[in-house]
């Protein structure tokens, strides 16, 4: 019995292309479409499982449905002279009416029931034009996000001066805010100096009042002490006069 032809339609059909630089994770998509009237189980395999992450790497596709698979190439040191030998294979099989255990399904599948398609991996470095377009796209990203719409390449070039003017406006706002903060800092420093001067004056006033009070107390004591002998003399004179008057009479 001849091998069954692949029922799924693959996009891309034969090559998985990865565009560098390869210092970060590079992702490419693979679409699987089921044009039949039966459910189809699929599984994605690779010859370099440590170099790729595939999500999802297996599943079931309903009749007429399409599944998008993300193939993520991990960072590595790319050598342009080295030819890529990595390959992928998409296996598929018509799903039984009541499939529950996918592992058992693939384990017990007969070779004649399996269908497969092979894809090779192609690594590409970006050209100078692509690099320039990527730089423009990165610069125009804030404008694109604010507009929440896809911007064509011509609009990206026009968005560059707009982005620069926005940067100038933000810079002016920052400078004005710095000036305002400096003015407030100077005002607070002046108020702090005035409070210190006021505190010094209040301490001097308290000391002056204390010294004045002490001087008044001492003066009162001296006056009392000075008037005491005079009073005694007057009293003595009265008594002497009284006794003299008695003896004379």
C-alpha cells in the first residue's frame, strides 16, 4: 500500500526562513490548514530540538480550520559560511471518532496511516535597506502606538520630525519644572533664614526681660534696706521725746 499524501496545506510549503541578526530569539510562523471534512491530528518535529521552541507542537485541526504555529529559533553565533542542516517535519493523521489519548494515538499509529511534509530551515541576514527600515520603524514606534494604527513606510519617515518635536516639548517641560523647583527651594531657604533670625531675636528679648526683672528686684531690696535705718531713728526719737517730756513734767 502506497504512503498517504499529506492532507494538510502548509504555508510556507517547503522553507522556514529566519531573518537575523541571531543575537535574540527569531520567530517565524507556520500555518497548517485542514481542507478535508475530517478532523486531523498533527505533530511538528525537528532535527535540532534544543535550538527551537515550537508552540503548539501538536494538536487537532477541525475540518476547514487553520492553525498557526510559532517556531522560535534561540540565539546563537551565526556563521554565514556554514550551511543550515536543520529540518522540520509535520506529521499528520486522521483523528478517530473519539480520540482522548494523543500519545497512544501516535504510538499505535500504523506507518501507512501517517502523512508527513518536510521543511528546511533557511537563515538570512538583513540587507542594508532592511536595517534602515528597521531603524525607521523603531523611531516611529511611539507615534504608531499612540495612533493605534498601521503606518506605511512613507508615514514613518514623516513621523521622525514629529517625534523629535515631541522630545523638545518634553525637554522644555522638564526645564520649566526644574526652574520652578529651584525657585521654591530659594523661597524655602529664605523663609528658613527668617525663622532663624526671629528665633535669635526672641532669645535675646527673653534674656533682656530676665535681666531687667533681676535688676528691679535688687533695686527694691536696696531701697528697703536703705529706708530701714531711717525708720528706726524716727521711732527712737519719738521714744526719747516721750521720756524726756515725762521727766521734765
